[in-house]
C-alpha cells in the first residue's frame, strides 16, 4: 500500500519547487564570494541599522519571498526539504492537481514566505540590531495550519500549530540561539500566521471560482 502522501499522486508542483530551492541553494553553497554576495543582496531578509537603504538588485520586496531559496548549509537545506516533502503534498492535493491548483499552492507558499519575512524585519526593527534571515522554514511553517485545516478545520489548524508556536516562543526567550545556529523564530511565527489564510485559497480552488 502506498504511503498517504502518494495515494493521490505526488504533486508535480512540490517536485518543481523543491528542485528549484535545492538547485539555487547548491549554487549558493559553491558560488564565488562575489556571486554569493549578490545572491544575499538580492534574496536575504535583512534588518537593522547597517542594512538601511542597502542596494537590492531585484528590488526591496523580492527578499520577502526569495529568502526561501537560500540556506545556511546542507543540514538546513535537507531539514527544510524534508518538511516540504512531508507537508507540501497534503496542501497541494487539497488545492488540486491542475495548473490552477499548482499556481494557488505557489501563491500560498509565497504569501507565507512574505508573512515570515515581514515578521522578521519587524523584529529586527524592534530589536534595533543587524540581522540576516534565509531559508524556506518561514513558508513551510505556514503549511502547518493548512494541513490542519485540510484534516479538520480551524480547530485542527490550531492543534497542529500550537506546538510550533510554543517551540518558537522558547527560541525567542533563548535569543534564537541553538548551539551554533541562529534561528529566525519571528519568521517562523509570521509564516505560520499567514498560513491561517489557507481557507481563502481553498475557496479559490473550487470549480467556477
């Protein structure tokens, strides 16, 4: 018997998205200093006094979504891709295995990424310290309430989200430090909050909408 995520067929949009994130991250890992600096200037979420009015090659808003394509190392990338492959198909299958469904999934993923990026920038402003955030976990956090909604509505969305909220509250009290890693807990919470918009996307996915 097929595992649950394969019973409706593995959504192509997840393969494409994961493949794109992996490809860009691998380029980042092996890039020259000049190219890597350009990639960070283009895509990394940054805040604090040193980053005011910094030049953004693709504009000031691109990093809110594009930060999901950069990662802080192989372990960071593998961890996020494992979660995308575990949670993404559940959400994508609810939206439909069509071009419309795929576009809705990408729009939802981008919204969650933007919510996470915005929350992180706001935290940098409150803290008044320099910081850079990269990684797909902001957007992936938004998949949690979406999975909950697909399984049992708002109550289930909260039930699956609360443990992640508590973990990130603890990370906030620790200053985001976990060993040698600096965790962008505000981006996780912002992405999670944006994920509660999922019912809007399910309504758009219905035939005739």
